[in-house]
C-alpha cells in the first residue's frame, strides 16, 4: 500500500450523533446549544450536519424521542389501573425526583425543559411530547376521581415541572426527594379525604 495513500474517513454514524446532541441539549438546553457546538462535538462540517439531520430543530426532535425511549418515566407501570392514586401519584413524584436529580450534569427532564425553549418550532415539538404524559396522568385520574381529576392532574404536572426546574438549578438530590415526599403526602391526604374510589 502506498504510504501516501490517504486513509478514508470513517462513515459518519447518525445515531451516534443523535446521542451526542441529546446529551448537549439535556445539559445546556436547546437555546444554549449552537450549530457550531453540535458540529464540533460530532466532528463534522455544517453541510454534513444538514444532510444528516435537516436542521437543529429536527435533530432536537430526534434527540427528544431518543430520550423518551431511554429515560421517560414508566407511566404505564407507575399509573397501572390496579394502583390507587393515593399510592401511585406519590410514587410517580418520587420516581421523577430521583431521575431528575441523580446525574450531576444531565439534570431535570429534557422534554419539560424543552418546553421553555425560545425557538417556537423546538418548543412545539417538546410540548407535543410532554402533552402525552400530561394526558396519561389525566386519563388515570379520570378512572378514580373524575370530579377532581383536572385539579389533581394540574397539581401533579406543576410539581413535576417544579422538580425538573429545581434540579436544573442545582437543588441537591436529597432536597428534591424531600419535596417529592412532602407533595406525595399532601396528595395522599387529599385523595383519602375524598374517600376511597375504585376504577370503573
């Protein structure tokens, strides 16, 4: 082989690029990640980036979908029909606090924080994904407490978003867990005060 023969550059791995982007978006937020940040981290040029992903917003959507597949809270398990809300909802908050605060860099919920993006397209993508989880919580509560389902669903969602934001702002893990425990006790008390309900 001629020593002067140029070695061919390895083919760019698009899925590996999505994983790199996911970590950057999760750590810094959509708005704080530039195209230059992405291309530098992936070691590619802008034309190759656009050919692979179309746009920064489209890559963000792919990164969020990957996040959902790997890190989304297991709502189907946590909110199983056989579980009473007074037990299931506190468990959901604890699971969220644990997930949002356990990593030193990738803190909070990537989807929730994406809903704060200044970019309208990116924000809309995050909202579409986030709304699925919100609807799952509401559907679960409708089975047990249809009269107060909306108010309780709102309380749970606001608490989840607060846990995510606090994790991103550096609140220590144990304090996040304590907030989740306190909110869980409040939920259990409120639901038990309404009397036992059974799913239809």
